[in-house]
C-alpha cells in the first residue's frame, strides 16, 4: 500500500453502535456491513467480542459474509478478551485484533486502579498475545490526548516492540485542537523511530465533543497518520465520532492540500448514510455536512440566482459526487424571482416578465405565512390564463 493511501477504518458497528438509539441486531449489522463494503471502507470494526453474545455473533456472522474489507474486533488488554476476539474472527479472510488500554493517569488511577508500570507491562503482554493469534494487531492507548506525553511515547514504543502493526492514538473525549493533535503525531513519530522504520500505520480516532473530530483527524493526516477511524453520519459516544462522509469528501475536495488517496466510492456516501438512518432511530440533522437534507439546498434569492448562473458560486462539490440526486432550490420567503421562474418553468409554465412580477408578489405574501411552499401552492398562485397554457413539465424536478 503506497504511503499516500489513507486507510478508512469504519467503527459504525462498534463505537457508533455504542451510543443511545444506535443499537443494531446481528441482521441489521450485516446489512450495514454490506453497505460499508460497497462504500469501499478498508476495515470494518464489527464489534467488541467480549462485550456481549450479540456482539460476538455479529462479528462472527460478518466475517463469513464480508470478504473484501478486513474485519476487526475490539478487545481490552486482557487475555480473555483477546482470545474471545480471536475466536469471533476465526473465519475472517483478513482479521484484526484491536487492543486498547488507557494511558492517561486519570483513567489508570480512577478507572483501572493500575500503576503506570503495570499498564506498560500489560500493554506489552497483551499485544504479544494478540500477535500470536493474529498477524494484524492494532493498539490504542485510550485517552492518549490527555496522557503524560513521555508516558504515551513509552507505551507506544512498547506496543510497537511487542508487534503492533497499527498504533491508534484516540482523542477519547474530544478534547484537543487540530494543532495539538497533529503535533502529538509528529512528536510520536519523531520519538519512536521504529514507527516509520517498521512501516507501522499511525491512526487517528477522534470524538466530536467540541465539534473538532473531523478537523483533528485531518490534522493527524497532515502529520503522517495513514488511518482514520470514523463512523457513518458521525454517530458514536456522546457527540459522536469523526464522520466518515465528511472526511472522505474533505480529502477529495481539498486533494490539492492533502494529496492522499482513499478507497472510498464517493457516490456511495449518501446511499450508505440512508441505510444507516433506516437501521437506527435517527437520521443526520438537516444541516449535517455532505449527507444532511439541506447539504445541497439553497433558499435565499442571492444564492439561488448564483446557483442558476453557475453552481460553483455556492457549491464546492456537486450533489452527484456524493450520491445525492440533485441540488434543491427551496422556495421560501428568502427566494428571488430567478428561482421562482426556474421552478415555474420546471412545472411547465413559461411566464413573461410582468406575469412573473405579479406572481412573485403573491408568492412572497404566501411565503411569509407558510414555512414550506409546495408545487401545488405555486400552481394555486397562477392566474387561469397561465395555468391553461401549461407545457410538458420537465421530468427532473428539484
Ligand atoms: O475513543 C476511544 O478511545 C475508543 C478506543 C476504544 C479506541 O473508542
Ligand atoms: Zn472512541
């Protein structure tokens, strides 16, 4: 794999599923796994084998049905977890055991009641065990961004020596800024030369508590990370994980800046988001980037006029690029005459300048009273003589 390839590690079925309203049955997880395979993700984290019988079953089922992406199971840095993960993954063509252990003093002291020395020892032993069971092992120092930097570096060094093939440094609580997160990757690369010498993949895993998950992941890529962990629609613990669709779109649209390749089929982004929306209890918010209902909708007159003149005025990517059928010029109280004429023409009504002016006044008065203006509302505004001279409507309506 070339060094400009960014691995997309999808954790919708593990970190995403771990959040309220997102739990899925094995069958639903399988449906989602097929959609992720079609989307072109490199790795699917299918669950946390030790967490429940359901998770174990889902991982095992997915390994037997999905062939192209590598399938991963999460495991705490414990013998029983790692062995359980290996069992769940036994039928996978290509498997990964993802071992995690907290590296911050806060987690070690209050959650694990473990000393730093014990944590380092457990890290090394667990990664060695995982490597004896699977040739692809990822290690995550949980809460990496709030860990003492020297200690984090030491833990990464031990994990690499023990055989980890990917080192993921999570911003578990979505705390850092892009500059800080990128800086952490640069520092770890510099202080653990074995990372680059052995071709170990560094990975970003960001949560969105401050709305910075995607920005932080991009900063990590600029600092040399070659794997991003993300979820469809950005679902995940609390405010969610980095949104896969936003990362993929950003890397493509700003290819001039990032210069990396991915295996993501961009036109599958919206269809995949739709599949997830049907499986869990909520859809992305309308103003969600890339896949939200308003991501390619324009209401204000100035924007609609610009869009009709040249879509580049207000869109940095076409809706079709990400699998959305078309731009929507939404008619509302901010719309102008250009969009009204455009819509009327699509509905089959060609109007003169004076007629348009007359209809526009009536339209604005209606839009002031009504949040959504539908086609039948518009037709209702037209005088009889215009309605009678209707042409064939244009089939591709906004
Ligand atoms: O956010 C986190 O730290 C995690 C790890 C288990 C990778 O999800
Ligand atoms: Zn996480």
